[in-house]
């Protein structure tokens, strides 16, 4: 396992040294290339390259397990910022809740999916952003072998591969193009996926460093709300509306050649399991992963943000401690509460002004840059996803296009709704 961690550290250092690069499309339109982009790409390249003997299938499988655990670290970091800005969050509460209606805007991809030759797969592909709860509902409603299940699994697989990169690009581009408040974009990044949430937030934090705490707070809370309440939006609104639109549009737009699929291009996903993969007999291994990851991030934080190593390491210990406690509580309680919710509640509570732990937690957590955490995390993600490259190629450009439109729809829909509510409520 030490080889994998060494490669992850090397990827992080290279990504930080490359730094932030602005790509100008026109004088007024640009997007940012960030360390998080380099990390995931370098990770995939290293796995796929035959010249790197240190990274193979075994390391990729280990990276996949590590990746699942480390998602909680990102959630913990955002939760601390949410607790620190809790009173501001209450002031803009209606915007955070109502922007969830933007999740329905994934439906804009439905006509295009039909024109490209998808049939009932389009219902699974375009009724949501296709994260774990949506997959579970589609499979429960239509069956694991159904076209709808095949469709939702297409996006489920493609999401982590291209969604993280695309969210970063989309966020930085939208800031250049649209006259919306940064708070609106931060809320829109809460799509229910920790990696995409962070990827959409990182460009905002780099563009508006003076708003870092507020942006992290809104993004974190939005992501929790999407995970907790987005499922009801999906059950009662998105899925029924998609079904109805399909019945109207399919006879008109579905006349072209139908795509034939090989079922080997998808894999069954058990969304009922603990997404962080914690097993009580693996506590020692998990603690080692947290320790090594903390050291890696601390080194990157020193290079990228000129913080002291000691402060960075203490900050990471605070963040991973909250994550670890949340994961353990999830395993011990008899209720089926997602780990993400527990971690968020603990992180928020410990950072609320007036709570005895608030000053210590917020001070040291603020010493660690979110970009550095995400870049280190995505080094493992890139290596883990490299082994799915053949599956990625089989799905093809049609699936990629629909994935991008689905992500764009929910992001823009949520951002626009959030901005309207913020303006109407006088919050901005």
C-alpha cells in the first residue's frame, strides 16, 4: 500500500507545482485549470501507462476502497464551515431549500437522449443526477435488468469519471458568463455527490477567497439537503414528470435507430451499503489511511498555501477525527442514517459559535485549504477509475453527452433558482 500513497503524494506535489491556470476563451469568458483537474488526470494516466510498474489492478482496488473512506473528509471540512456560518445559513434558508427544485432540470436531457437512440434508458438517465438513492429507487421500481436501470447505471458509472472534471470546468465558466451571486453557484454545487460538490466549489473559492467560509458553508449544506431531501423530490416530482414527458416525446423523437446495448457495459451497484465502506474489524487500517492522508495533505498544504506543517497536520487531524467518529456512530446505531448526515451534524455542531470547541475546530480546520484536500483525494480517484477505462469506452460518446447535459441542467437550474430567492429575500 505504501507505493500507492507515495504515488498519490507525488501526484499532489506535481499538481500543486503546476498551479492554477486560466484558459481564456474570449476577453470576458474563461475557465480555470486547477490542481484537482491535474490530480485525477494524472492518476488515470499513471494507471493506464505501462511504464509505471508501481500501480496496477491491486493498487487500483485499494485506491477504490480508500476513495470511499476519504469522501467523508471532504464532507467534514465543509460541515465545519457550515457550523461556523450557521447564522448566515439561517438567514438564507429558503434559498437553500428551494434551489433543490433545480434538480428537476436534469429532464432537459430527455429529448436529446431520445434523438440519440436511447429508449426507456432515457428515463433512468435523465430523471436525476443518478447518485446512490436514485439508483436504488430505479432498480426497486423497474428491476435490475430493466432498460431504466441500465440508463441510471450509465450515468452512475460515468458521473465519477467525468463529473468531477466537468463540474470544475462548468463552475468556472458559469462565473464568467452568468451574472449570478457566488452564493448561488455554491448552493448549486450541492448535487448529492461529495466529489462533484467539492469540484464545483473549488473554482469559486479560488475566485472569491474572501468568501471562502460562506461558500464552503452553503455548498456543504446544499449537498446535505440534496442527499437528505432530494430523494423525495425525485420520487414525487422528477421521476413522474420524466415518465409523462417520455410518453409524450417518445412517439415523436424516438423514430430513429435504437441503440443496442451489451449488458456487460454496466455493473450492478448495491446502493444499500455504507458508502464509506467502514467495517468494525478494519478500524486499524482505516486509522492508518486517515493518518497517511493527513500527512500527504499537510505536505501539499505547506507547498501550496505556505501554511506551517504543524498547523496543517493538526487541522487535518481535527477534520479526520470528525469523519472517523461519524463513521463509527453510523456503524453502531440501529437506524439507517447515512454517514454523510452524521458527519455533517457533528462537524456543524462542533463549529457553531458559542460551542466550547468552536474556536479550536474552526481555527485549525481553516489552516487546511479545501483545494489541497480535494487534489489529494482525486489522486486516488484517478487511479481507481483507471481500471474502468474499458467500461468507459464501451458506453461511448452518447452516454458522455447525456451525462454532461444532466449535470449542466441541475447545476444551472439550482443556481438560477437560488439567485432569484436570494434577491427576493434581500439576502444579497
